[in-house]
């Protein structure tokens, strides 16, 4: 069996956990403070606010920006539900925009057509580890006075024109779910920004709006990251760049093996792809999936339908057709890749893909 993501817990992770257990401080302590500082420094921004998940991070951002009923937020039509469900949670309306076929990120040329007087922000998802084309998006946002929120949940360490994603928009957020390039071995997230007032408001919101034991500035929430998860995140952050290089090396193996058989992932000249997932585009996907299952290979399908097709959305939104998102939902197939996979395992997966293509 070749797992989709391969896990191995290093001794320094266990040591970090034991350090927290021995400290007796399990919430909002030194580990959280240091993790916030270290990730913010790594990305290249001033402030980090650790949270309980990437989804909670986006929710807090929207609340802190006072985005709610009567507002619209632009989001890509090919993405995970958590990239727009918090928009619904705060009472705003997600407005979907189709994506670029090559990068699978939001298509800048289509954004301006979706802007109305109600539009407040654009959520940019750096998809599968490849950054979105940020310069034209920034021009549009500045022209219309819109806030850019970067969803970096799948792009830890990815770069756009030499600049790390998460440092380009007005505010960004990350997820540390176990399948991410940077994980805390559980749920976790972080908001990053250069805006001091926004950072402080999010810091209050994540902890009940509490200033001290007797003073509450606003109605808040319980979206804190535990000290154990923060300590693990600090350890894993030190290894991120090296592990991303391994992912890129394994992606190169896939590219060389599969280029004549499927549509391999594209990496734009201005991008540094970190391959949170390695996603090919393939015809007769079901036949390939069956062949992989038969040969003990796990895989992922992201996403089986465009984002606007979920039942939680009004029928008026679900009826809209997004051509590229629809095509990708039928063709995309994600293959095993992580820093713990071996070159031999990747080559075996590639051979199975080629055989499946030949017989389909």
C-alpha cells in the first residue's frame, strides 16, 4: 500500500510535546507567542495570531473586517468549501469567479466583472501549492478599494515573484491540518497581517474578546491554538523549506515520467510551487482510479464539483455554470506526495498511471 500522505513523527516533535506537558501551561503561553512570531517572520509580515483552524482564521478575519449582511466577497469557483463557508457564516454573499486552467487559481481577468457596489473583499486561494497571479489582482483591488484575503492553507512556503504567499495581500491565513506541508499534527491555523489594529482585533476575537479576567472588549469566540500544537508547529516550521524541496524533487520525478501520458501540473515562471498535492488532469479518470485502487495506491479527488454547486448555497448561485471549474472537477486527480515518500514509491505510482492510461 502506498498511502496518499505518509506520516512519521520525529523525536524532536515528541520532545516538544513533553516540554509543554512539563511546563503546566497549555493555552496561550510562550509556545503560541513564539510560533506566531516565527511564522510571521518566515512569511515576512509583522503580526501572527494563532487560531484553532484555517476555517476559524477566515471567520475571524471577516468578523474583524465587519464583513456581513449586505456585503459580497469574491471567491474562486474551484476550491474547498472552507474557503467560502465562513462568508456564509457571517451573513455575507460569496460571489464565485472561474479559475485559470493551468494554475487552477482565480482568473484575474474575470474578477472585475464580478465586482458590485456590495463587494468588500477578494479571497485568493493559492491552490494545491501554486500561487495565484497576484499583481493584476492587486491592481483590481486597489482600483475598487477591496481587501485581499490570501488563503494559504495549501501553500506554506510557496512564492510569487520571489515573495512568500501570505505577505502580498492585506491579510492572510494558514491551516496546519495533518495533510499540510506545515502541520501541527491536528487542527490549527494562523492569521498573518501587517495591520496592527486588525491583528489586535482578531487576537481579541479568538479569545472571547477578553483583555483580562474581568474585562471584555467585545463579543468573542473560543478559537485558540493549544500550546502543544504551537510547540509542534515551531519544530515543523524549521523543516519546512527542506521538506518543500523534497516535494519539488518528487514532483519532478512525476513530471518526467508522466509528461507524455497526462496533463502534469504547470508551474508559471513567476511561481515557486510547493506541491501540497500533486494534481494531474486525466481523461477517463474513473478507469485510472480503479487501476490505482487495484494496485494499492491511495489518491485524492479535489474537487468533485465546482464550489458553487454545494447544497448550502441558494439555487440561484448553484445554477451558474463555470466552465473551467466544471472541467477540472471531472479531470483532476491527486497522487501521493509528501516528504516521507521515496523516489521509488513515486516511480511505482507513475508506472501504474501509465499502464492505466494504456489500457483505458
